[in-house]
């Protein structure tokens, strides 16, 4: 009898924990927008929350004076709260209007949803060039 009671209590606890986790997402905004720029770049980064899945997209515009920029491949790195590079990087090319639009990227396994962050930091660079820091601030209305 004790064994059944213990199993019942564990199931009850686990069931309540799952319900609580889903309730938290229910009250969070469904999208978050960060905007900002640097000397040579403007950037908009959006995150979307659907259930417990996170997706994102970013739009990057070059506003510098280098005319050869369209033929270059750039890397976009994300920094964590301690200023350390996150694992992975995106590479991108600019279009004829000096812009890059990623479209919505849905396969963001393990991504955190940044609705509580005030700012995020990205680094844009090329292998042989000095990196440029782009600070984005949260523009989501609460």
C-alpha cells in the first residue's frame, strides 16, 4: 500500500509541475523585438514563442561606406550575459540593398526566450577583420 501511495504522490507532483511550466508560458509575450546598431550596422532581432517552441529571425543592414561589402561573407556571433561567445555562428551575405533578412528560423532547439532581457549583444565580423559589436535593446511593449 505504501508503494502505491508513493507512486500516486509522485505522479501528482509531476503533473502539477508540468501544468505550472505551461502556465508560465501562457502569460509571456508571444514575440520579442530587439533593435540597435553600431557605426556600420543596423539590426533587428525578433524571437517568437509558440507553446514552448522558440523561433527567431534577424534583419541586418550595412550602412558603412565600403563598396566591396556585397562580395564578402560575414559572421554573426551572439554573446552571452558574461560577454562570452555562444556556441555557433551564422554566416551571411548582403543583397543588392546592403541588407540580409534571415526569414523565420524554426529549428532553435534549446534556445532561451529572451522576453526578460533588456539588451543582447552580437558581434559581426570577417575572419581577417576587426569585429564590430552591435548592442540591441528590447523594444517590446509590456
